[in-house]
C-alpha cells in the first residue's frame, strides 16, 4: 500500500440521555433517548505495521496486538469492549492494514450517560468506514449491543446504541424496542433547560442486580404469555390482565412489573402531548407541556426508587433537594441505577450559581462526595470526517 493511500479518520460518538422509558428497552417498551454534546473522540490512522495500537489518552494506557492474537487475548476494562467490537466486526485473524487508534472522552464514566455504548459505537463506526465494510447504522448498533452482552456480561437493551448512532440535534428519538422503528420528534424546550447532576456514585451494570431484574421480568413475561396468548408485548397488557397476572408473581416482581406498565403509559402520554403541542404556535404550548413533563419525571423517579428499586440514598437525597428549588420542574434518576446522574428539567430562569452550591455543600457534608452539574444539549449521532 502506498503511503499516500493510508487513511486518517476522526469519529465523534456521543453519549446519551433518556428522557423517559428507563428500563423499558428490554421490557418491550418505547423509549425516548437523545444523543448529547458529550462524546468519545477517535482518531483512526492506517499504518504499514502488522499490529493494531490503541491509546486511551485519558487513562494514559495503550494496547498493541497482532490481529492473529486478538481472539486469545485476556482483557479487562476498556480493552474488553475493544476486543469485542473487533471480533464481532470479523477481525479475528487479519485485516487489510495496521491501525493506530487514539481515543479520549468527556463523558463522565459511571454516570449513566452510556460511555461504553459510545466507545463501542464509535469504534465500530470507524472500522466500518475505514475498511468500507458496508454495515448499516442499525447493524452497528446491534453489534455494539452484542459486545456488551458477550464480552462485558451486561444484558442491556438497544437504546443506548441507537441514541448514539441515530441522534438528531434538538430531537428525541421515539425508539420502539420491538420493531426497532425510530421516530424523531422535536422536544419543545422554549423557556426551559435540561441539565444533569452527577452524584459521583459509581455503579457497575455487570453486577447481579441489573441482570436479576431483567431475568425476573422475563420470567413474568413467560407467565403472561401462558395466561394471555394474544399478548405481543407488555404494552398490550390491560388492567384486568395485570391484576390477574399479579396473583402469579412474587411481591418483588409485582412491583417491578407495576413500574414497567406505568412507565409505558408515561412514555405514551409524552408522545401524544408532543404531537398536540406541535400543532400549536410556538410559545403557546411551553408552560403546559413542560409542567406535565416535569410531573412525569418525578413520577418515574418514584417508580425507579420504590417499585423497580434501582435508586440509592445519595440519588434520592439529590432528587428531593433539587425538586425543592424554585424553578425546577422535575428530576429523576437516569441510567441503569445504583448511582450515576439525575436528569433535571428546570425553567430557563433557574439560576445555577445561587441554588446548586448550597445543595452540593449539604450533599458533600452528608456523603463525602462532590456532585457536579452538567448542562446538556440534544445533539447529532455518530459522525466522521477524513483528515488530510
């Protein structure tokens, strides 16, 4: 290969928020994620070397391997995700050229913003582009999901990967987790803002708690299908059927299913309200829409806390404290659970410098953790540009 033909590619892969629909991506739901302006940035450089060299710049770590040795390599941390993507892309023994990949991120790790999905999606997208493999964005999303399943041991849904690859600026994605249909719609935030509060409580989604919840709902679905063969998803379960099914479930699973059914209804309500608001003149709808949206965020937090039981003391403290602030419309835990971020909806007049320092000081005094606020914008999905 001539030196002049060696490719250099930059890829930007965003993290995501999820407005509503938490834990519905593996429970037959529709979810409402969006890509955000926090991302993993990759530089791909083809080389004449027979190896792949990958540098994790933020960690000051690197990994160099021969294509033929990859399958037998023992990996931990970020290297596990890299190994999974390469193998699932079909690079189990060789590739057309060597590679030097550098990556860095401004997505807070462990905050529930899907840094691992951004890593997998950006890496898969870059390999697909630089080697002209012809895979679609949905194929790349599914591949990134399988990396989490097979290599990281996390039985996640597809929402994170879809948000990272298909995001649109200023839009939510109504993603149907059964059909894989994606319907973007604008989020009317006139007069309001979204921001995150990073609790700095770190979680491990590979822990037994996340997979156990998924398994309990899958078992409940088997019982539901046996009792009501017409059901295609949890979205089809009516109130009478839910009551009848509840007698077959242990109390913990009853609570978890209650959350799923109620969250499905909240997502549907937001979709319908957004459609109604889109028919009105700009500015007419903001107060009604935003107030109702804030209510749904609060309801979802209560459900995640008391029914699905994936919150934690620190997050609950922050949620209650921030919702007591003037100008805050609602807040909820976001992500898999057991730490991470709060997603907060506030009026544009909400003044960070006055409200948050006092709240964060009380939080640090109580828990010894320095929480951080992060304003976010809804952004485009994975993108790339060739470098000269």
